[in-house]
C-alpha cells in the first residue's frame, strides 16, 4: 500500500503542520492555474498515478511551465500518459500542478522500519533531488533510533554535522523534521520519504519545503484508516481484478495484489512477504500476479479472494501455485479449505481445463488442510505436487517453473486427454 506524489502527500503533511509546496489537483480551473503561475512564476505539472509509481522525471513525464498556454499543453500531454517501468505499465488519470520552490539547497530524508538495525531509522543527506543509490556513502547516512523515546532533533543535528552540511540548513531541519515522526508513527506507516526538501529562503530565514512525497502503509495496522484515504488510491491501476481485490482490504487479513504479466502462465497465491518476494523474483514474467494473502484470513474472505483470482487468471494459467513459509498463526486448514472450495466451484461453473497445482506450506492444521486440498484435486482429476514445511522454498518455486515448462510442451495435451477435453 503506497502513495507517491504531492496530491495526497500535501494532505498528509498538513496533519503534522509540515511545510509543503502549493498543489492543485486535476480538477483545477484555468483561472486557478493562471493565478498559481502569477504567484509562483513557475509550475511543475506531473501525471497522477495510482499506487507507488516512481521514476517519472527520468521518463520525461514532468512538465515545467511559466505560462498558461504551456501549462495546458503539458496537461494535454500528461493527463492520460502511460508510464513503463520494468515490465509494468501504469496509466495516468489526471495531473497535479505544483508550485516551483526556488532554493539553493536540496535535502533527502526518509524514515523506515530498518531490518538491519531491527529499529526505525532515518536516512538523510543534503545532496537531495536525485536517487540516493547514486550517492557515495560518505554523502549520506542512516541512523537508527529508539521508538520508545522517539525521533529527536539532536539526531538530525548530529547527522548533518557528520556529513558536513551547510550550517544554515541545520537549525530549520531540526525544527521541522521531527514532526514527520508523528505522521509515520501514529498512522501505520512503514516508510515515509521526502525527496527533495527544498530550503526556501523567505526573508533571510530558511524553511524546509517538501516538494515530493512517498509513503508505504502496514495494511495490518488500522491506524492508516484515520487518514480517510479511499481504498482505490492504493490500486496500481484501474484493472477490474485489482479493484475487486481492493474491496476486501476492509476485512480481516491481507489482500495485496499487483499484476505482473497479464499474459503469464503461473498464478501464484503467496502467503507472507518472504514468500511473495522470492516467488515474484524467481517466477519473473511467467507469473500473472504478485500477491500476499497472509494475516490469518477467515474462510469467507479467503474464498472470496480465491474466487476473484481464479476468475481472472486460471483460464490462461498452466500452474496454480500456492506457496508460503511456516506460519505462526495462520490456520492452514481454513485457507486451504477456502481455496479448494473456490476451485471446485470454478470447475463446476466453467467446465474442466488442464491445470497443474503445486503447493508448498507449513503451519497450524497443515495435514488437515493438505488432505482437504488433495481430496479436491483428486476429485477434479488434476495433477499436483504438495511440499511440506521441510522443503526449501526456492526449490518449490523451481518445481513450479518446471511444471509450467512441462505443461507448455506436452502436459496440457496429456491432461486434456485424461479429462476428456478437446
């Protein structure tokens, strides 16, 4: 669950009174845009994407204008622009108009849950406005802190002095950056990033103004709902599949999905972040979706999720891949029973089709769950291979890829003959 850009970022920053650039949304009138140009002399026009979509600047998707004629041309160019990043394509649905902030200094700042330190940590540099991965290590620093005592101003002061930052920017940042801890800590965030923060000189005094925004939320932390953000904001695009899955985010358990390849041949229903990351990386373009359905979803919710996934992706899939680590609290019997019942109904409604099922899982009620799934697959006449918690997850993923290759070569034909399908 991610948000990028100042359209929503400016609204969230107002919760903690953090200075940010002036922003108009896609419904801004010509008079409002003209007035903004007259006030700030220059505007940036950016496409408005759902979900976390970055690298817009490098793709040439940011317009810079100083008159209303150019502003309207950029609006026309970017309003419905498509943005390709990796093997994904996102489509804009509007633009934002953001006031330019003249400044001599730009700062990068982020707070995140740092797995290396097992604690929240800040990352900061006074060489902002660019990808921090491109900076040498001596120009950027990451500092963990105790969440019980909170994020204090002296942490910022020490970090900037260590980096040799200009003295005039330190005091304004010490005054304002700690406000971001309240936003991060109180509303269920796992990442909050501002890049760049431009140091505006107003009457001889510098003010750190946020000019771009990015954040991620922990879907299991209900505090994010206090921000009153519509659930559809977190969809990566407007596909019917993602919109249907997003409707289930209001219930217990997770339902994170992202379409990887709409022409893929392996539909992976993963449980847990580790399984999701590994399966997504190893399956590559063969995967239809990236998913995380962990969090001990109840039977009704898991069945709904499975029904949606099957409806959209099983007709084109060679392999149904169910994978997760050894769960602590997820009831494997309930999740497997829900997915099995949804699969039985799918075949009852759609008729038979060749499909290979690969399963790898561990956790409470594992044997009952696997037995229920096995009986369902036997009744449907589908081939399967089930792995327990003592199997290496990477090897299970490789088995699913091998099963997909076999299905493409001869498996589809052999299973169709067995099922009596033309």
